């Protein structure tokens, strides 16, 4: 992924480096008693358990473990209350066929059932998107609940001719939030998550 170049509408050039979308040490926010901060090595077991429980033993926990090792741009945040890790969100790079533009894919996001419906998932999504927008990421895709993600600015990806790599995905479930409209390929294309998502399915 290193070396991709993005030409901005103002003519400036921005180059994707692995550290560009890494999570800064200072990247944290307090929301009531909940702190959203970068994932640390000591959080790894908690992150695995959160994904195992929230996704009822689905493949997500294993995908996250794999990406942590293989993906330089792994961008992961946790929601913490004192010493309890309550939620987790991950962003990894995505491509568009026929274009050298790189965006990010949100997947997965999970909150322990005991703490759901208290705004933690929303804080994680908002914090992650804000971080990516500030660091120059042009767009973020998500495959998820169409009732949940539009509140964060996600729209149907098909409006921008962006297609999901997997067949049979309902149109309204595949969404995108665009931070830099000018760099998106007008002809759209098939977007692709990291291969680790395919391999685990
Ligand atoms: C989705 C999830 C991360 C949301 O976390 P959360 O902390 O409960 O979210 P918030 O409290 O910020 O927001 C709650 C809202 O999310 C909605 N929501 C939660 N799960 C939903 C679902 N499966 N479909 C649609 N909406 C959902 C709730 O109805 C609620 O809506 P409201 O604000 O209009 O009442 C959490 O429910 C979870 O971990 N689910 C299991 C894993 C999962 O499905 N992850 C998302 C994959 S796309």
C-alpha cells in the first residue's frame, strides 16, 4: 500500500504512508466516563473477547487478530471505562478496482452486550471517522445495518457507483462516507477490503 499518491483538488499531493493513518498516541477523547483511545498491546485479549461475544463466535475476532499482525495501516480504537474495555472498532485500507485511490473500510465494530445502547458504538464510529478525515483519508466504506450508519454521514455507496466485492449484498447495506469527493473515480468501481476478510469467510 505504501507509495499511493493522492492528488487533491487544490493541486497538492498527498502520499499514503503506513504511518499516515496510524493512530496517534494523543488520539483520545473522553465521553462521560468513557474514554476512546488507540488499541494498546494489553487490550488484545479484551478486543478478541468483545468480538467473540458481540458477533456470537463469528469470524470477526480471528480476522482482527490476523490483521493486527499483517496490516501496517491497522487503525484500531477501544472504548474504555477505567480498566474495562467495553467496545472496539477497526479500520483497514480498501481499494477501488481500476483506481490507485486508497480509502478505509470500517469493520468490525462491536460493543459488549451489557454496555450496548449507551452511545459507545456511536462514540467509536465518530472518533474513528474524525481521526481518518483529519489524517487525509478520502473515503470510508462500511457493510452494515442501513438504519445505523447514516447517522454518521454514510450514504448508499451505489450513489457513487461504488460496488461491494461480495455478491448478494443488499444495496442499502453497502455504504460510504466521502471526505474528498474530487478524488473519487467518476466511473466508480468495485471496492475491496483486505484479503484477510475474504480468507476468513
Ligand atoms: C452495532 C453496535 C456496535 C452498536 O453499539 P451501541 O453501543 O449499542 O450503539 P449506540 O448506543 O451508539 O447506538 C445504539 C443504536 O444502534 C442501533 N442498533 C444497534 N444494533 C443495531 C442493528 N443490528 N441494526 C440496526 N440498528 C442497530 C440501536 O437500535 C440504537 O438506535 P437508536 O439510537 O436509534 O435507538 C452493537 O450493537 C454491537 O456490538 N452489535 C453486535 C455486533 C455488530 O452487529 N456490529 C456491527 C456490524 S455492522
